C-alpha cells in the first residue's frame, strides 16, 4: 500500500481542486494560506483509512488489521456521513457537495491501495464491501509495496524508492489541480 507521501499528495490535489478559488497564481497562493487548516484536513482524510495500523501497533504486528474494514467503501461512506453530520452541527449547514468531497478524499485512499503491489495475504483490499467480502487488486500496478514488517523496515532504500515513485505519480496531480484553477485567468495581470 502507498506510503503517506502518495496519499497526502492526492489529498492536497483534491483539496486544491475543491478549496482554492480560480484566480491568478499570487492570489491562489494567498488563498492556500487561508485554507491551510481545511487543506490539512484533506490530507488527514486521504490517510484516514490507515488508522487500522493503530491496533496492529498495540498488538505487536503492524499489519495485523491493515486493509480490512477501514479500506472499504462501506467504512468510507459511514465516516463521510459522520463527518458531514459534524460539519452540519458546527457550521449549521453542509451541502451534498461537501459529503461527496469528503467521500472522494476517503475513497482516494482505497483507489491508491487497490493499484499497489501487494504480496502479503490477503492480497488486495475489500473494495466492494459491504456487498462482497472478497479481496480485490488492480490488474495494473502503479505503486510499489512498502516493506513494513517492523519499524526498522521504514528506513530501507526500497521504501524511499517507493515514496519517490508515489511523488512522481501524485505530485503532477497537485500541479494539475492548481493549473486547473489558473485556467482561463489572465496571467498578464500577475
């Protein structure tokens, strides 16, 4: 499954597409500063399904619970609904678009994990739960697997290489999202 690098970059790209105004570059940069906390929330939501590492850490097997129920559309929909309800309570209103964006951020995690090499059974994610409890994986691999049997594994060259591959695939998504916000804006004024 991708590292937080890939998931975070996707969260930033989705957050930029949703939160930033269509303006000149200098105005977008200022707007990005003003929405830094919601953007941080986008990064958290894009990584949230990996919360299933916590019980594994406490049990002594990091991967014991990884990519089961928190990596399902059903879990993402329930969490998105809960966050949406909390937003309605805090702000007094939340749109269907807000729900869709929260769900998209959570589901982006599943899409990335689905397209990642996986050599540890069960292979893949429960991509269709609650309708199907089977594990599924993309026939096309985009991301490298991570070596993460212990905390010492995180500092391996293979994992650094995997994070660089993620940055190469997902970094352009951030550039595209910002470019989309600049499209049609007169750059002569900047």
